[in-house]
C-alpha cells in the first residue's frame, strides 16, 4: 500500500458547517471522477497498528486537471476527535492519502443519468458533473437532486441548471419534496441512478426506484462490492447479479 504524504494548501468554507480542504497533488498521484480515498492525519501510523480515529474515508471533490485534491466534509459543533482536529487545522499541515478508488465513475452509455444525494454527499458528484459539462460524450443528460435541511446548498456555481448542456440541478430542504421528485425521476425506466448519502438514505431511495421498476443494474452506489451487495439485497431480495461493469 502506497501512502502519499502531502500538505493542505487551502481551506475553503463552503457553508457555516462545511469546509473543503485542498491538498497539494503529489506528482504521481491520479484518480478518476467519483473517487474516494482514505484521508489521515499525522500520527495515524505512529504505533504498531493504525490509529483509526485519525483516518476517514472521504470522497475527492475535484478532478485531476484542477491540480489539487479536494476533501469536502461537514464539521458540526459536536463532532468526532477527527473532525475536532479539522476545526483548527492550518494550511501547511501534513496529511496522508491512500487506498484511492472509484465506485461511481460516469457511465457513458447514451442514457439519462440521475444523481440523488443528501447534504455533503454532493461532493462525490461534483467531479462527475464537471466531467460531463466538459465532455458530454455518450451521456444524454444529467439531473441532480439534493436534499439538505440546513438550506446551505453546496457548490451552487457547479450545480446550476444549464439547459443548453442538458444539465438540471434541483435542491430541496425537506423529505416530502425530495421523495416526490425522486419518484418523478424514476419514471425513466432506462435511466442510470447514482445514490450517495447515509445507508438509510440509500435504502429509502432504492425502495422508491424498485417500486418504479428500476433494476439493481441501473443503480450506482459509492460502496465496494460487499457493501453494495448488502444494501441492494436488502431492497432486492432474491437477486444475485448486483455487479456493474461501469466501464
């Protein structure tokens, strides 16, 4: 396993509770849209075993050509040891990233794509939208639907509807409006549906999709194979083919 040590070069306050930590990009470090990584603070590997309280699994909210690694996260007043450290961490601090992988690359299959997210889960989708807006090959259109009860919606300059580019973005602040809109989107029986959020949120969305006739093969989750299988089998019992060839 290769560990990349790098430094925080900028901290951006996206909303009162959400920050993006922009890291220097190591020369040989690359990734694709929809990637996540393990983000670790100094001291995580100082002992015989990794200190897991200093490691978090985070989405990368930037694309390689932006030449910085963006880690976007919500930091509430009451939070974990890890996020308590992030509250006061300074530009120039050394951090580590490792085990980088994408479970949700953009599927270019000449279909409509629907991005369903909750809160800061939108960070996972920012690179997919940017990638699509820069190169729309083999994607009919993208529709983003995000729910955030704080009403402090993320990345408004990126998640801004662009009819000329077949991109639509909708933010809602309550569950009723969100699930009503999700049911409407699920009327597209051939669409591809990406879901990012808590496990409970993912299951609730999949239940809506299942009711509308959407199959597991049309659903993209930011989960490795085991986690994906567990969530899908809880909503689609008796089905075994949950593997997706996202390429």
